[in-house]
């Protein structure tokens, strides 16, 4: 009996031990599974953040590379980045010079739009990743982290305006690492010394955005290091002085400039003495990591956190897409596209662009008419919208856009000195006092064509210190030394023969006289003769058109066949001029033109408001322009 009892007790003890071990094993397994799940969730969270950052990189690259490439070309031509020590120190000799230099360095790559778009995308992603790292200094594992995409998307929208410069973005990127480094310093005394040195240093480095650093430092001190308010009074007062004093000392001892301008610092906006409110708003948005301290803790590892994280990411993405779409300036992008194709001699691309969407601005129309002339298709000019003589020679405006386009037209027509003057005007009109690489190239070309080799060499030596124009400048200098610069360039050689050999006072308001003077010196200049005839048609000066047309044989210009718009004008003049009915028209007029004009006059006399019907049938004729275009 005792043996039986002992066996039962031993068996029960063994059962209890095994059961306890099973329970412990189950608990351990559950804990291990939870830990593994948390690690996997955290890993998934990291992958999700990386995926969203990659999406920002991809979308911004596609946007600037395919939707806005001509804005990048436009930005690149408005500066001259020189790889010289003098240029480096000159740029750094004012507050905010470091982001200025870096942003100009990046901007020079905009002449290759895909590469430039990739660099912009990298900067936007770098800003978002910096904000994400700084956010985790305030609170770890929250589901609000998609909000770190708001500042880069906001600056993306700002870049829809070509007057916002990359310096505004780069300056913020310089401040955030300083704030992160402050959070890594454990010794309180060392943090204060670091902040006292970094604040005035950042002022000189980045300008106005340096204010972000003391704000980050004070909030990190309060929230992360639990410093009491009473102990923070002195750091707050010191921070205020460190924000106020650097601009005052700079004004007093180093630079002669307005205090407002010195406090603002770098060139973040093309007009340096006006300060758009959007830039301070962008810098304020970079303080978004501080807000995370007040957000409720929703762990992104939980199901609720994942749902909230996903919903917030979708909202930020949709809102960003909406505002980016609103920031696109398509009309301006089209003008820049016309200008780019015209200055790179891609005449067929200009016409193709007009066939895709009818140009309406005088600058676009001027580039189109130049392309039609270069392609010997001037007779088709009324197939497109025309805006009067400005569609040939845009009215001069003392800015940094119109003289570039007007100068290109004058250059192609042989008005070399006028093109040279317009290149000077465009560069001098730049509000941020930059030199224009496009102007420097044109000044080198015009001086070579005019035989002013010494002056041309001055500009070519400047271009030798650039990254993308160095090879071209060096090649031209070698050809100049060999005396074959003009012979090796067909365009320059042609323009050297077509340019005026005599001095005359240029009057842009009397372009018909200017072209007449040029034609008297150049026999057989068909492009200039086409422009003279088109100018008379656009002014609706038909007597002068007929007079000029009859001088074609004298100037060695003959049309075979006569372009359509000239046939329209010649037949209209013939039909509205008194002459012997038995006399034949002395011009080779197509039978279709005669038939169409008969129909045109019939509709004009039969309807009280004939414009809608005439627009449908004759909008591409000169007659419709003569009566109905304003």
C-alpha cells in the first residue's frame, strides 16, 4: 500500500513538473512570437518609410524631368557658375553664402534636365529623411510620421514658380543635421556650449533659417532632457540674443546693406529685396518634428497604428498631388519650351509644338514665326494664331526674359549688334545680380562674327571655368588662334556676310525701315525679305506690302510658288484696286485662292454676322486675319 501511495505521489509530482514546464514553454513561445512579430512590424515599418521616400523620389523626378524640363533650362541660363576660388569666396562672403554656392552648383546641371530633375528629387528626399530622423528624437514609434512629407511637397509646389531658388531648400537641409547632433550630446554643459557656437555659425552659413536651430535646441531640452522651465530661462535669453546680435554685428562691421536684407541672408528668391511669405512658411513647416510631442502615441506596429499610418499617408499623397497640380504654370512652360527649341535651332520641334497646341502669347508666336522662316514655310504663318507685328518682333521690355527671345530673332536675321545689345540688357536686368551663361555665350558669338577677337576671348576664357561650356569654349579658342573660327561654323560665317557693314541708328518701332536698310546691303537675303513682307501683312499695311513685294526681283528674291499668305494678299489687293477688267493679274495665283476668295466675299455680303462661318472655313487665310483678328 505504501509503495502504491509513493508511486502515486511521484507520478503526480512528475505530472505537475511537466505541466509547469509546458506552461513556461507556452509563455516563452508566446513572448518569442510577440517579439518576432514586433521585430517584423518594425522592419515592415522601415520598409514602408523607405518605399514612401522612394515614391517621393520617383514622382518628383518624373515631374521635373518630363512635366517641367524647360523650367530647368530656364533656371540654368540665368547664372554663370565658375569653378574658381574667387567665385567660391565671393559667394561665401555674405550670410547664407554656403547654400547659395551649393544650389548654384546644382543648378548648373539643369542644362541636362533629367540629371537636374534627379538632383532636385534627391534634395527633397534628403529633407524628408532628415525630418524623419529628427522626429524620432522627440517620440518613437508614432503613426504620424507621413507628416514629414509635407515640407518637401510644399517646396516642390514653390518650385512651380521659377523665381524660387534651390537655396531655400538647401538652407533647411544645413540646419537639420545641427539640430540632430544637439540631440545626441548627453552632457548638458556641452550642449549649451555647442548651441552657443552653432547659432551664430549657422547665421553666416544659411541666413534666416538659422532661427530653426535654437527652437529645436530649446524644445529638445524641454521635452527630451526634461529640463525644468526655471532652468531654461537663461538659455532662452541667451538664444534670443544669439538670434538678434549676428545681423546687427554684420551690419556694423562687415557689410553695407539693409538690416532686413542682412537678416534674410542668402538668395532664396530671385528678387533679393522682396521677401515672399511662402519661404518663412516652408521653414516653419520644417519644425513639424516638434509637433509630434503633442500627438497621441499610436504605435505603428499595432493594427490600429498601421491603419492610421496608411490613411494619413494616402491623405498626404492626395493633397500633395492636388497642390502640385495647382502650382504648374503650363503657359509659362510653353513659352520656355519655344524659347529653348529656338535657341538650340530645333525649328521642326518648334513647329511640332505649335501643331500640338496653338500658341497664343506673342513670345511663343515670335519663336514660331522664326521657325517657319528658317524652314521656308512663311506662307503658313496664318495657319496659326497671329498677334500683330509683336509676333515677329516682341516689344522690348527691360527685363531678363523678353530680350533673350528678341535677341535670338535679331541674331538669326543678321542684326548682330542689336542681338549683342539685347544680350547685355538681359544680363543687366537680372535682379539677383548674377551673370547669365546664355548672355556670355551670345556675347562671345557676336564679337567673333564682328571680328572683335580680343573681346570674344574675354568671354571665352570665362566659359573655360564652367563645367558644361568648357570644351566648347576651348575648341573655339583653338580655332580662333588658327584663324578658322568662322570657316568652321556655317552659321557664324553666314551671319558675318549678312550683318550690316554700315552704321545706322536702330529704331525698333520702325522695323520695316531697318529691314529695308539691311536688304539694300545684302542681295538675295530671303529670310529677311520674308520678314519684311510678313511685317507689312501683320500691320495690315497692304500698299507697303505690294511695294516691297515688287522689289523682290531687285533684291534677288523670287518665290516659286508664291507662299499662300502672299497669294491671299496679292489677290485681295488686285480685286480691290481699280484696273482694266481685261487685264490679267500679273502674279501666279492658284485657282483655289481665287475660288476661296469668291466664297469669302459671298459670305461677307450675305450674313449680318459672318465671322463664325468664316472662322470655320477661312481661319487660316490672310483675309480672315485682315478683317477679324485684333
